[in-house]
C-alpha cells in the first residue's frame, strides 16, 4: 500500500491535546461556603483584602 507512511497511528491521534477527553471536575470553578470560610480562617490577609474590596465597591456606587 503506497500511502502507509502518510497514515497517523491511533496513539499519535490520542496524544494530541485537542483529542483528549476532559477530566471531570478539572474546569470546575465552584466552591462551597465552607471551603471559602476555611480559606479565610487560614489566611487573615485574604479576609482583610475581601473587606477592602467590598468597601471600595460600596464607595463606587455613590
């Protein structure tokens, strides 16, 4: 068969990023309130930053 060298193997096709199946939950950006609370408890600076952002948004409304 003269076209054998032009054919791509199944392994080659499956290794291309665009041909891979998505991993369940990999693109999941949602998180629970419990997870958010835990982050704020372990990182007080994040809590302060969130409070500052909220205050800035409140001031921007006026």
